[in-house]
C-alpha cells in the first residue's frame, strides 16, 4: 500500500472522520488487522477560519503549501486535502509538490456521473457554494450544480462554522438542513453533494429527500483506490 498524506485540521471534526473512514475502509477491503499507511499534518483551524474571513487566500495557500511539502518530504505518495473549501488554494498548495493530489471535487463528480445524475444540489460553506473554484470544477465534468438561495447559504455557512466545526450537532440544525435539501429538490436538483466534510453529521441517505453524495466518504474511497493501485 502506498502512503496517503492527509492535510487536515479544517476542521478537526472532519479530520477525525477521515482517519476513522480510511481505517475502516482498509479493514473492509484487506481484512484482518490491516490498517492504512497514513501521514497527517494538521493546521490550527482557528487561524485558518480567521484568514478565510479576511479573504487572505494567498496566505492560506502559502500555509498549506508548507504542510504539503512536508508531507511529501515525509514520504507521502499522494496528498488528500481533508476539506472541500480549502481546495480553493490547491494551485498554490501544490505548485512545488511533485506527488499527486486526490481532488475531492473530481472524485465526487465521477461518482455522480456514474450514478446517472446531472444536477447536483450543493451544500457547503459559503466559499464552496459561491466561489467558482468548486462550481467550475463540477461544470467542467459536465454537471450542472444547483446552489441554495441566499438565506439558505447563510444558514448553512453559520451552522457549519458555529456548530459542526465545534463538534456540536443539534436536531434543530438537522431539520434546517433537511428543509434546505428539500428546497434544492424543488429547484431542480436530482441529487445532493454534502459539500463540506462536516455536513454528513446532519444529512445522510436516511433523512435527505435526494440521493446523497458524501464527499468525505467518496474522497477516502478514492484515496484508498489510489493507495492500493499497482
């Protein structure tokens, strides 16, 4: 198995999910006591969130580039950026790194297309739902993403940062996410991208009115596929 370099901490809630999923998926595929070969570099999400709010994306790109380079030097054969939002700075992050990046949007788009869907609703941070770095990546694969209205985007963003990133899960917020998914369905979405690695804490196949594509799980499966490839 090749070594997967996980660049995490954005937030710690999502990175915990990545570690757990990668371990569970490895055991399911290989059996016995097998576990994945992982390197994890984690950043201070308090600083990251502050720089995001300030629009300091160049500084964030430099920060993640330093960590990505350290993962490569540490022996990572590939890099997984354990967050949707921070894929915004991938061009800077990977500029001086020679190992491959498993891109979360590419893996998700491939799974959606394989499922026969074309109009995914997108729930994530405001940056992911509004900026072009993610939407254009999906459109480049032939998808036509549907984003929530302005009020719903604000509600989703606030719940992610004020609750989910703090490991807080409430039934009120779960109901709000289900309602937003319902409105996306009425807007023409035929499936739903859980486009923030924490959104799966509230939405899943059991309560969503649309088929769900959990980016955290899809990303981990894609990374494990690459790690086990000959």
